[in-house]
């Protein structure tokens, strides 16, 4: 589970960085859409870890929710 969390979490940053160097608006929106999906997956893994009794930092889920809201806004408005 931890490795899945690491993969999805780092993919968010990789896709947002790639979006900033995209070749057009469609590519930009697509990469941010992928980042949003990865953020949602990251939240899933955080919830699974929490449900199985693993301790996660209290603010980690809140920060992930905030990131998801930002990514939704970027995708909707681009």
C-alpha cells in the first residue's frame, strides 16, 4: 500500500510539471486531468491506510482534499 501511495502521490507532481511544458491547451488540460485522477487515487490509499489502522499525519488527508479541489478548478477552467 505504501508503494502505491508513493507512486500515485509523486505522479501528481510529475503530471503537473509536464502540463506546464505542454504543447497546447488540450495537452495542458489532459495532463492536469491525469494529475487529478492520481490525486484521487492518493486519497484512496490514504483512506485505506487509515482504515487498516495505519497512522497517517492528521493534515495529510486535508492537504490532499485541498489539492483535489485546486486540480478540479484548473481542469474545469482550462
